[in-house]
């Protein structure tokens, strides 16, 4: 139980590390991020929305991962966001789009698309483990509470 | 357990904040006008240029009025990144 709890904290910390770093580096170099987003093979009308939605959702996920009550939501959010990034990376690597843009985001921009895919897949796996552990923990807590309730009745 | 939790969390947050500030470009050459090299001369970039993945220099900048140019961004220059020519446009162009 204790081991699983420590693992949950470590997984949350790793995801927070990734999301806080990624969002902050986008905000700190916003003009470059905007240009790189505009460079992506997505509809150009999406750029003004995506440049705010992506880093803000990363911060929201990080905050929800800190607190016990919202952690499961945070793991689900992280799974969705990392899943979408992974699909996008996969699509880029399959040359689905007419050109391959540069990859963006702080030090992460130095990675190639294949390295990006591996990184994303690892974080998708971490999010899945987080969801499973957090759900199990919740289930155990509910069962324990019910047992206490029943023992008093 | 709470102590362990908050130690791990604060460590992660502090580390990510430090990393983001440490890797922030100190001086951004992209704030200056950008030029691309077309094989013989340096030309100003187009409004919606893009840098495709590559190891060569995508754009250059100058801070001495065009006497010398220094590399700025990495990649392969594309004058109109992701521009899609609509069928109506291409038809009207071919008509002339």
C-alpha cells in the first residue's frame, strides 16, 4: 500500500515536471511558440486558439495532479493530452501531412520526431499506470469506509 | 506520507521552473528581421514562412545592415509553410 502510494506520487511528480516545464517554456518564448504552431500542418485559423489552449490545459493538468481529490481527473487529462500528442506525432512520422514541421517546446524541440514519439509513449504509459493505481486506491478507500460503516451498524 | 508527497511535488515543481528558465533563450534572434539564403543572395523572409525539419540553417539575421549575416533558426526554409492553394484559385491562375 505504502509502496503504491509512493509510486503514485512519483508518477504525478514526473507528469507535473513535464507539463509545468512544457507550458512555462512555451510562455517564456511565446513568439517562437506562436510561429512554430503556425508552422504545423494544421488549419491556420486554429493557431490563435491552440497557442493558449495547449499551455493552459498543461497547467490545469499539473494543478489537478497535485491534489488528491482531483488527481484521477488529472491522470485522465494527462492520458488524453499525451494520447493526442502521440497520435499527432505518429501521423507526422507516417508522412500523412504534405510536409514535416519542426518539433517544438524548450529542450524538447531538440528531439527528433521519433524520439518525441518514444517520450510521448512513455508518458502515455505512465498516465495509464497512474489511472489504474489511483482507481484502485479509491476503490480500496471506499471499501474500507463501507466496512467501518457496517461494523458500526 | 504527506511530508513525502509534498517533498516530491515541490521538488518536481521547483526543478521544472528552474529548467524552463535555464533553457529560455537569453537573446532571441527571431525578434530581428529574418532572411533566407537562396543560394546566391540573402532575401527577406515571406510573411508566413516556416522552417521544416532539417539540419541546415533556415533563416539568418543581420545586425550591421546586411554586411554580414548570422544563422538564426535551424531547418529547411519554406516560403509558404502549409499554404494550400484552393482549386478555384488554381483554376483562375491557369486561365491567365
